[in-house]
C-alpha cells in the first residue's frame, strides 16, 4: 500500500461543538471533563464526507483500492465504536454475520479478560461494508485480516481531519470511538446498549437490565442503527422496554413496560390494537410520546395528579420561542425527554437549566410500536 498520498482540500471551518453538562450520567463510559475533546455530529459528517471524496477521487486502480481499504476502516470505527486494533484484526470472511448484519470484534485477539462481542449495524451500512470488502478480497492473495500498518492508518486519519478544517488530533481512532459514544447517547440509545456496543463492562446493573438478554439489547441497537441510517428525527420521546404486564378489560387493555433504564411506562390501548400488534408479556416494544403531551413540574414533592407516568429528571436545555418553549429533560438513565409548552406557561414554571423537575404524561398519550 502506497504511503505518498496527501490530499488537502479545505472545507469550511466546522461548527462549534455542542457542550454537554459536566454531571452527565454517562460518565461511566468516558470522562466528562474531556467531552470537548471529541467530534460533534456536524464534524463527524464532515470527516466522513472527506474520506468518501478522497476515496472516490483516486484515478489509479491500486491507489483507489488502497483508499477504499482506509475508508472501510474509518466506517467500521465511526459506526461501531471499535478500537483500531480490533478493526485491523478483523477477518471479513469469518467475522461478518450476513444473516444478522453483525460484526464480531475480538475473536482473533488473545485477551483472556475480554470476550468477543457482536456489534449490530444498519442494513445500509452493512451493504456498503460488503461492497468494500468484496473489492478488497477479489483475489485469494488479499484474503485474511485488513493487514494495514496502524501508524499509516493514523496518518491518513489525521490528514482527512485537517483536510476539512478539524484539528488533526480529533481525527485519532480512539477519539472517533469516544465521539461515537457521545453521538449514540445524545440520540437516546439506552446506556447498557452503548456499553455493550463499545465492549465496556456494565457495573451496577439495575434489576431492569438483568431482565434483558443480549439478544434483546441487540434488537434495541438495531432499531437505533436503522433509525439513524434513515435519518428519522420525529420520534423524540422514545422509550424501549419489555412488556411486564397486560391487563385486559372489555374494550381496552392496560400495558405496562419496563425500560432498560428501569423506568416503568404505562399505556392504554384498545384490545383490538393489542391483538393486532401481537403483544405479549416479555416482548420488546417501543413507546413514543409527543412533546406537547409531556407536562412538567418543579421537583419538590412528587405531583399528586392522575397521570400514570411520572419520572424525575434534570432540565438539560431550554429553547425559548415567541409562542412555544421547548424543555429538554434528562432522566437518571440519560434518556432525554422533550416537553413543548407555551412560552407563557414556561415563564410561569420558572425552570432553568440544571433545575430538578418532574416529567409526567397520561397513559392515553403513549403510542406503542411493534417490530
């Protein structure tokens, strides 16, 4: 593989990184004081575009193939959060599960303290990975692991970062891995799912988490990967859980689910809907709540009201408009909940960033989505 390539096409300077609160409940995965030392979503997109343009601009077949190999390494780190060593030890023929669209990392590494892990990817990304590996392994001589010098990979990552106006150290593979963790948690992926994807241990497991199998977590991860790939952004208040009970009345049914973070969510749907969705105890389900249906109250005593779902959180952000104000509340497990109220009501609440708050909504406001 040649080491002479240096393409520098300056893009506009990246957008300002979005700050996260220092008391981020996900500090178990990475150090909160260093959160400014990773890429935000805009920068990740710019860096990916830089890699793609670079890989597609080569005229010589051998250079194009070499660049596509680096692009494959970048995509694997960028979307799976894998370590560089894990990616370079990957054998695409043996470590890629075409049926389940999963990639197995760590199978070839002799580390008795760490088991191999399977990482779920989206259907779109999986198709691209297959196309890239098909090009790379078109001949028997090139089969096996990716066989690239890690120092060479790092240089190319630094070059691509600088080419789009990003400090080169932010293009390091280990910072891409951390950036992926931040990106997933900002998209509300449950903490245990992020930990499993990155290969972290999960200390202090809640009673909710232990009731979820590895396959359950993989299914939740797949939902997020597909949602991200399709760029769906409308379902802001989303809870993933396992059905704990179904109480059926003559017309309606009360369905209670337990989220991975340990929150209980109740919803009332018709018996016909319950049957049509094929709901049963133990099944995984997605619950969504529209932002205007979410009510807030400053946290003192738990509100005495008829709402079936009452959750405690901290105000993360406040976006005030002329007519409406948007409050983003972070729950104890890191899940963000959005509430949309009139600006006049928002002023009466007197809530500011960092305030403890109760989030509550009625069971009739919860919509269930089955796979």
